[in-house]
C-alpha cells in the first residue's frame, strides 16, 4: 500500500530521466563521427590559442556577474507578489515597499562606489 503511493513519483522520475538521456544516446548512436585534426583543435575567436587558458580575469567580470545575480534574484521575488497583489493587504504592500527600498539603497550604493562603471 505504502509503496504504491510512490509509484507516480517513480514514473515521473523515469520519464524525466528518459527525456534527458534519450536525445543524448540517440545523438551518439545516429550522428556521424568523423574526427579530423581541425575538428579536434581548440577554437578561440577564429585563431589558434596563444596563451594559457588559466588567465587571470579582471575582477570587474566577477563583480558584474555577482551584481547581476543579486539583482536578478531579488527581482524574482516581485513576480509571485505581483500575481497576488490584489488579494494582499496593506501590510504586504508596505513590506514589499521596504524590500524595494532596501534594494534601491543597495543599487545606489553600488553605483556610488563605481561598481557599475566599466572604464
């Protein structure tokens, strides 16, 4: 009895696994495999690589990526709130205004610190 309740979950996992693995397996079986030295060579912007792949990147790349992730995730909280906006009371509205105010303060702080300037 108890195991039969987990059957739909198990079937769902099998179907999901099948959808993920079946195209990979079919592609490996059905696609032609004719490697040439040109196909196996490294490609970097149309010319041969000239330096080690383990270069030090400028910290601004990481900073922009982190800022994007932070603000993108924060904005993701707005969508569920906007869907049920008319059903929420004043407390939820003001809680979101505080949240957006803090987000705005963080954005202005990053702007004033020059984190958004690329130079």
